[in-house]
C-alpha cells in the first residue's frame, strides 16, 4: 500500500552580495527555518546563494559568510529574498544592475515570489520589477530611491508592502515583520505566532505601521502604556473605550492617545481592532467555536460584525479562512 505523499518544503533562496548586513540574512533563515506544521515537519527550506558562485561573501563588518550556492539556486526557488548590498555599487549609486546580478535575477522563474529587505529594493527597482508598483525601503534612503526610480510608487512611511508576488520591507528589523507576514499568509496565524514566540519577537506588526517611530522615553518608574495594552488584551471580549484604557494608567484620554502614538506609532482604536482580528484568526485556526462564539470572544458582538471587519482586514471571510488554515 502506498504511503501518503509528504509535500516538499517551500524553497527560499537568499541572495547575498558584498556589503550585506549579517542580521538581514539571518532573518529569513530564522523565521522561515522555524516554521513547522502540526506534525513538526519543516515548511520551508532556506538556502543562501551569491552571484559569484559558491564562495566567501564579505559583510559590512568583519563577518564573512561562505555561501554554499551560486546563482543557479534561484532557478529552483519558490521565494527569493534579497537583502541590502554594498551601498557603493552602481545599483545603489546609479540605479544600474551589474552584469552578474542581472544574470542571476534572470534565472528566477516566472511566478516566483520575490522579497526585498531594507535597500534590497534597489535591486528589484533596477531590474524593473517595481515599475508602476507600490514598494518601500529604509527611510534613510527614500529620497535617493525616488530620484533613481520615479516610476516606483514608493511609500516611505510603512514597515512593508505586500503586492502579491513582490514584497518589500523597510530597514533591517522590518524584515522580521515581512517574513512573519509571509508565514502568516502561507500557513495562518497559529504557525506564525509559534515562530514569533520561539524567536521572541512581537507576532504581528501591521505593514502600514510607521517605520520610524519617535519613541517617548518614560521617566524613571513610569511604565508608559504597557499596563493599558496588557489589560486590553485580556479583556478583548468586552467593549473597550479610550476612557477605560486610559484609566488603567491614570491618564487623561488626550494624554493617553498622545502617549500611545508616541510609543507604538499607531492609534489606540486601530491597534485594538487589529488585536481583535488577530484573536479571531487564532480561534478560527485552533478551536471549533462557531463564528458567533468567536465574535463574542473578540468583542465584535455579532457574526455579521466579525465577517465585515475580518473581510476588510484580510480580504477573506472567517469561514473561508478556517477552511484554509485549520490544521
């Protein structure tokens, strides 16, 4: 009797060149490499490649990585991740691809998902892959990027942009948010949340969140808004108002709203709505609760309200989401 066929892991190729940031190549290896299904099977295979063939690649520090694959690894990839390169290359200074990089990118199969981290977006733009499309990059180089690539619909203020088969992130650590977003898109919130827990990072920061937050520095002994957000997360089944949240930290509504934006880069209402949707995703994946029961647990009151907000946030109904991601 034939056994059940186990699907092959989704293959992710990380393309690096001289001048890469070590943290940025570690992000896809860590996030995708820790994603497992309910049987503890790896969901992704992550490989590192470089344009010059297998060999050493110099980072922007004294770290040197021995890339085990040449550009041919791109031809078999389901997803390609491109981190930042050396800032002095013609690609960054003039918006022109080097011949080896162009040859490497030409090996990517049509339909392959392509992601950039930080200034890796320069490679996608120089290759014409972002023409007429929305994208982002590190806030520090957005003016230069816009000058080189006016045909790209650059959004300099967000953490990442998901445009289907092309995804771009802001600087460095925003790559964590983008990779977690992709795991969530591929396999649901429960898998992504497990990866976030083991990586000790927040499970979800919305792509539209501001990438450069001017943090308020609480005075000694001042916990900021943390007590209010922790309280809200444990009371999502209740109607929550700005007044009740502000009262948890003994602030006026005006002060609380300002401090909330300072510390999170988001409004209290938008943050609260996102937490309700995230809880709904988790309950749809991990419980047999009805849509009506989940709506009550999330503080959205009715199944109709949950369907409306869920579809607005994710473009899919709760029932269809459960059918897709229930393990």
